[in-house]
C-alpha cells in the first residue's frame, strides 16, 4: 500500500509469508499498489523467503495527478527483466495501467531467461503478528507475557468482566513494553463467555499496532475458545494447549484443525492416565505426542512446543517435593527424543504455595528459570518486565529456594516457609 511494503492490514512481507506458508501455495506474489521500481525491494524480500514460486504484477508506475498511468511498455518490461535476471521471480505480468502492449513487451523481455530457483531455508520456529518472530541460535529465552490471562491476573480479569476491553489492551501493551516476545491470551473464567471475550479482545488488539506486531498464544482449556481465537489471528500464532487426555483420536482431530489454521501447538504432558509428574512420564508422553504429530498429522517439528508441566512445590505434600527437579531433568531428554521441538512452561505455577509473597515467588521463578534454561527450556509464560535476576537474589533466600527446587534436604519447605514469614510484604 505504500513504500514500507506492508499489506493493507499492516503486515510486513515476512510476517505475511510466515502466516500463509502452511497452506503450501503454488505461487506467492506481489501485485498492484506500486510500480515495478517501487515494488523491487519487496519482491526481492519475498524471493528470499518463499519456498515456492514467486510472482510480480506491478502497476504501470505510480498514478499521475489524474489517476492514470504513464509508464511505457518498454520501461515496465526493462524493470521486470531485471527482476528475472536477478532471480526474484518465476512469473511476471502487469496490473493497473498495463495494456496488451505492456504484456507483449514483458513477455519478449523475459523470454529465455532462467526462472528463479526455489530456496530452502533453515528449519526454525517462526511466528508472526504484524511483524515476524523467529527463534534462532541467538534468540535466547522467549518470554510469553502472562498478564493477559484471566486465570493469572486479577487486574486483567476485573477489566474483562467489567467489559473494559480497552483497559485490557493496556495490560497487553505493558507486557509488550516489558519485553514480551509473545502474548498469552486466556479467557477461562466461570462467569465469562470465553469465546465471545476472546473474539472481542483479539479483534481490539488487532487495532493496536504496538501490540499487534507480536504473535499471539491463544490459551484455553475449551476448544471453542481456542478456535475463536484462531479465527481472529492475522499472523501465525500458537495454541496452548492440547493433550492426549482424551485419547489419540481427539488429539489428532484437534491437532489437524490447528494445523489448518497455520498455528503452532503447545502439547501438555498429559495423557489418558493423567498428568505426568516424573521425568520418565513426561518424556514418555512427549515422545508419543511427537510421533503422532509428525507422522500422522503432518506437523513440522519446529511447530511443536512441549509443556512438561511446571507444578507447585513446597506445598507440604511430600509427593510434590521432586516436581521442579523432575521438570528440569526431563527437558534435555525431551529435546533429545523429539528433535526440532521446543519446550515451554507456565512458570508462576511453581510458586502457588507462596501466593501473596512476591519476594519469595520472584526468587523462586528466577532461580527455577536459571536452571531450566540451562537444561533446555526455550520459552516460558512469565510476567514480562518483572523477572528477578538470579545473581541479585539474596544469598540466604537463594540457598533456601534451591534447597526446595532440588529437594536437597528434608526440611527444605519448612525453612523456606520460615524465611517467607520474615519477608512477607517486602519488596525484592
């Protein structure tokens, strides 16, 4: 629509291609809006990205003051010939202002030239909103903003329940400015119509460019809400989540529908026997889901994210004591068994036993992330902008937190509870 090369709805060329790539189109191209001269950098970008044939159908230059087009056939043909010679296109033609004479000149100019060779790009997780987001070797830990989730943010829930969706978008904006790479959106509250709330919120998010540039993670335990969210996404998002809880047939049906929308998928380590808690069960379920997705549902491994269940520790229940350690131990085993897939988790689940004590909770999250990232955790649902730094945790608190995380002593929970009672209400 202008020299920026964005689509009418604001997407960059790369974000657009990321969103439609799953459909495996025969040809993807740029047409109209611009003349060939102005179109050139955007065609070159598409040619670099698209693992299929590319086309260019420019106007006969830019319109004059009267809305007409003055570019002569030989000029348009020369420009498109340069596109072909430089390997940008497989198909060329014309749009507004072009005539049969332009078409004849273009055909003559490119006759006998070699078509563009379709490139092969490295296989990496790629998502998009208005702009692309790719996870590469240097990306680092991916932060998924958690505050646009009615189950995790009391403020966000109050805004949604009150119908203040603009205020809710402001919460999303805070997460973006806090450093979130992806936004998790969840509307699973008892008194909410989750499908309607998801649709309203995501449609409003689409009008806020600073937020809409990020990919969206549609999060719900209700399929109707997940699908409602998918229908609103312009780019390539992520669904959180599906599982084997109801068996393979239901799992594959949902997975195939998600793939049809072009989204990546988060798979919980949960099957017909229940939620995995040990490292061995986590790996076993992820391997099974990976096989089903890649061999039967046609998923690329890069579109699969496993959530091996971040569960609460220091609850006073002995069987919970190894939850954090087992999660961390499972990460490299899952990555080894499921090549190309990524791992994630809802980090705040870890510290539910200390709700109301931000000092201890933030220290637990920071320490857990420090060790989990080293073990292979790629992304996590966090409060972007409010993550503590591992090196800044007070030494005594760090020791007691890590005693809990790795179950290093029998009284680890009691010692952390005692410390929590001393700092309740304080800032980090």
